[in-house]
C-alpha cells in the first residue's frame, strides 16, 4: 500500500468515525431543542378566596418559574450542542470526501493541484494587500483614516 492510499484511507475512516456520532447527536439534540421550543406554558391559576391557598399557589408558582428558567438554559444548551454536532458532521463530510478525492486522483496529481490552489489563494491575497493603488482610490476606507 502506497503512502497516498494510506492517507486516503485514514481520511475516509476518520470521516466515517466522526460522522456517525455527529449525525446521531445532531438529530437527537435538534429534536430535543425543537421539542423544548414548541412546548406551551401552562396557563396561570385563578385566584382563590383562601389566603393560605393563595400563599401556597404563590410559592409553587415561584418554584415553577425556577423550572422555566432551567428549561430555558437547557434549551439553549441543546441548541448549542446541535450546532456543534452539525459542525462536526460537516467536518466529517469534508474529511471523507478529501479521502475519496485522494484515493481517486491519479498518482501525485493531488499534490500539484493543492499546491497550485494554495499558491493562487496566497498570491491573490498578497496582491490585494500589497497593491498601493487600492489604498489611494477614492472608495478606499484608508482614505478617511487620519495619518
């Protein structure tokens, strides 16, 4: 087995191993967050003529508000976990398809392709920031900065 095929296999296996728990986590946390979001709060209880019952109801409503607060915190945590799981799933897809591309590419052409793409992106950024004619153009934001 050549080095490129070994690296391609490692990318594909890594992508699959990361994709399985990420997909399950994304589905579970997304479903749980949606359930919390669509829950309807209970209507407030009516007033009672008895002051002891009213005091008991007030105490229970404060405890209920505490549970509502914790429910909101859990809802936000589920949304954050769902977003993180989706990010891991996207990374897993990128790893898997990188491995597929490395495996399918002809011998050593992936290195020259990635080098040329990397070189093009670096040269375009360096030309964009090093070209002084862009700095003195009327639409340039640096024109309005004090020097």
